[in-house]
């Protein structure tokens, strides 16, 4: 009997089987999975109201203008005028890259309050089914949780499955900024979990923030849990293509360009989030010093060099992670390209031996989280490589809160 073992033949058959499944899905769904996202109704209505408004007799700027232009606009206003705009247009101001971060926090609190009231009314709407009322209740309680004292919501959109981003630490005064980009099945309701908390964006960011502070207590750090894109739902067609990543990449780079200051930024991209980061990489600002991917299905390129970024590119994968069995190729827009932990890709490969499967890379006490925190504070000399020696640290001499602006 012929045994394929781990031969190239087996990899080819895996790839063909995966592609066959995808093509069957496409044929039976008519690509409908790719067209379910709707424009944000509530946000668009708020933008329309903003465009018709004025302050001090002058029309308001385009909310999609460059962050530097919007920052200059808010700098020209008095505190009362800024607060008035946040009160009148909370969804716009709360999502405006270039607006002062404290004003965005305030605006998003107001937007969350409005969304909470909408869901409370829906809970008692007899036109809704019991399941619809239950969903309204879940959303209302999520909004209430996001409004809790001390939370800093950087972005919020209640429409559809929702989008949100949260900051841990003092973003305006940080010496290092880290951004966590999550993968599939991320939305408002899964943004935070009480069961297995470190598999959700809030838990990931909290764990990273705590690990960075433990690594370098004197370094002022801030971590952003960034779920401000429409992630694929499940492992269907959306997850096998770059459409969600392309939209997410635009939003991610807009956020990065709107961050205050010029301190180094480190990207931590998990699972499909690494696809988003790969697509976004060529357009990221130069202050992005590091891009670390975990549990990646690929970054839409054949090598790290093709990301066209000046950032250090890192990759890790736990030996028990099922993602290693996906076909690392791209055919007709399906699949995401080369395996980032392969020698051919050329990333700096980190140890993740105790990451506990696909979703456990941010679990406290793991090699993976320690490595991510070391990168986040620029302590490159401390990272543990996946292979013997210090090959993943070659040519690096970073220290805490050092990096490229």
C-alpha cells in the first residue's frame, strides 16, 4: 500500500479538496455570502446630518478628510464648540480619525447610550419574535457594558453585527502603542467574553497590556483592541477570500494615520486579522515598527518582502493549531498565499509552543504572550525564537520604548 505520509502529494490533495469545497459553496450560494454587508444606516444618517450642519457660521469639514486636516479643525475650536459637536453628532465624532481621543471617548459614550435606548425599546416591541427580543436584550447589555466607567471606546458602529475599538492605557501620552487585530466571528457581541476571555479582542488586549507593563513598568504603553471592521462570519467563503480584509485594511490604515503623536506602533494580527494586516501593510504609516502574526492562514503575499513595509515582520504558530492544515496557496482569489512561519516566507519566527491551540496565543503565562509583549515594548533582545539560536533576533537591538517614529 502506498503511504503518502506528509509528502507533497498529500498537500496537493488537501488543497484540491479545500478548493472543491469552496467552489461547491460558491455554486450553491451564488456568492451571496459576499454581499451581505450593508452600509451603516445609523452612521450614514449621522454623517448626512453632520454635512448639513455648521459651527461659528462655517460648514463642517468632510468627516473622511485626512486626519491632519480634521485635527487642525478641532484645534481651532473652543472646548464648548467641540463638546457641542460631540453632543449633536456622536457617531460621527466618535469615529472620526483626527478628532481628539478624549472627545471620541465622550462621543462614543453618547452614541452607545442612544443605541442602548433603541435596543431597550426593541426588547418590548411585540412585532419582534422571541429570538429577536432576546437579541435586542443581548445587544442592550453589551452597550451598557461598553459604557461602564473607565472604558475608552475609540470607535463604535451599532449597525448590523456592529464594529468597535477600545483603548487600554493612555493613548495620548503613550511611548509605545500596540494594536490587536482579531479574526473571524468578531463583532459587537463577541468583542468581550466571560468564558475563555483571552480568545476575544478585549481579553487579548487586556492580557497584552498587562504583559507589556510587567515587562517594562516604566514604559507608558497603550493597547487598542481593534474590531472596527466587518470580519467574516465562520469559515465560509468570506474567510477564504480577501474581500473583508480589503475593506478592513482601509479602515485600519485610516485609524493608524489618525493616532496621536508619532511613537512606534506594533501590530498584533490573529488568524484572519493577519490577512487584514497583510493587505494593509503597504499603506501603513512608517511609525509601524512591527507586525506580528499568530495563527495566520496567510497574508496575501508570497514573502515578507512583498508586504512592502519597513516594519519588522514576525510570525508564530503553536504546533497544535489546526490552521497549519489549511492549504497555503492562492488560486483565483481563494486562499491567502504562503505560510508566514515557513522559511520561504522570510518572517522572524517566534516560539508559541504553549499557546494552547488556535485561539490561545494571548493566554497569560504563555511563551506566545511573552513574545508579543517583548515586541510591544521594543525589547527584541528578550524574544524567544521558534528554532535553536537567536536567528529571529538577528540584526535587532531594540530596548524598551525604543523604535522608529
